[in-house]
C-alpha cells in the first residue's frame, strides 16, 4: 500500500489544491498513452492515475515546504507567492506523486491482500505506463527544483533517493527494516520539504535544520500508525513494518513515544531561544493531542484513521508556530 503521512480530509486547507493538481497527473498519463499501455483508454489511465498518485498524501510535504518558506523569509509579494506555489507543486503533485506511484508498483503483491482494488493490484495499468509516468514526474520535479535554486535541486534529488530506497529492491527498506523505512519516509515528507522551502528563499538557519529534524522524527510515529491497516498483508509477505514486528499495541506505544517526545523537544528548543509566544502555542497544540491518544489506545487498529484525521492538524500547526519562531526570533 502507498506510504506517507496519513491523508487528511479533503476539506483541509490544501484539499482544493490537491483535487485540482491530481487532474494534471491524470492528463500527463493520458499523454503518455501511445508509449505505454496500448490496451487501455485515456479515460481509464486518467482515472487510475488519480487513484494511483494518492493526492490526499500530498498535504504533508506541501505544508512542510510552505512552513520552510515561512521560516526562510517568504514575504507577501507576488514573487514570493509564485515561488511558494511552485515549491508546493514540487513537493506534492511531483515528488510525492512520484513516491506514491513507485511505492504502489513495488507494493502490488501486498496490495492484492490489503487493497485489491488499487490500480497495480488490479492490473489496471501496464508496467510501461507506470515507468514512463514516474520518470516524467521525476524529471519534471528536478527541472522545477533547479528553477528554485541549486540547493533545492540537491534536496529534491535526496528526496527521490529516499523514495527509491524506501520502495525499490534490492534496498527496499520497508521490507528490511521498518525503523529505517519510516525514517526515510518521514525525512522525505517533512524534513527535506521544510529545508527545501527555506532554501528556496536562501535562508536555511540552524533553527530550521534542528526543528525540521525534530518534526521529522515526530512524523516517524505517524508513519507507524499509517501501517496499522496493512499489518495482515505485511506479515503474510514478510515485510518488517513496525506493527508487523511489534504488534498493534507495541507499535502504538512506539508511535506515541516518537510523536510526543520530539514535539516536547521542539517546544524546549523554541523556549531555549526565548520565543515565548510561539512555544506557548506549540504547547497548547501538543496538549490537545493527548486526549486523542488516550481515546485511540482503547482500539488502536479501528481508531487509527480517526486519530490521524484529528491529531495531524494540531501537529502541523505546531510546525508553523515553530517556523514563525525561527523567522522572528532569528535563530
């Protein structure tokens, strides 16, 4: 199954952007039709790719790159807004869609158990189509990243490498080590995106690097929760996801430890730089998540989707508060 920070409801701030952007991915696949699957119509490829690219998962990197832009000094002027939109397109419809497509293709066997209606599991797309669309997205991502600056290009290239390391044999971290797999995914979706947003505005500080790292490690726990729904297929096929190794209860405790400890460290780091107001907001947003965790602990497998939809918003708003602390605190 496709990996990523669990998808939020489409009514979130980026829901409309994701819905409009995914049509571009579908049209791109249809353009490649003559060179890919000659047995499917353009409409079928369009529909399959909309499912395949999982636009709901684009929220996390799009938000993170916007947060990085705030920390990096983005202003409310036309040029800054254009760069932010371009950076969000890079993070979501290009890089994240690439990672989802590659992961779905490599996960087709486990998806036949967990989600048999997924396009790859149901053999709705030919391998040539998948390869061409993924390659096209990667090249477009690198081109747009280059336009945003050489530092952004380097970070985008790292993100592509992490996506491939997560999904593609022979490394295929998700099959070998769930701890490293979640770390690769969390840093690609959160840390790389955050730093890329700051780099697009030429201002990557130590505070940006520290807080991007802490929130990436916090996101490690969210990645574990996202694996709850695929535990049966993971175990049957020998994938070493954290829930498959530790069981639901053990994985839940690990996930909450990552989510909580690294948010507390982020709050402490902001406090150490005397950004009192930002730290207070971060503390309140963290406290809001604790009753949700107690509720989820009653039935982790069933309540994981509810928790992700409810607790991710205060988690990511904490990221924004931290970014504002960096911007106005100068650290």
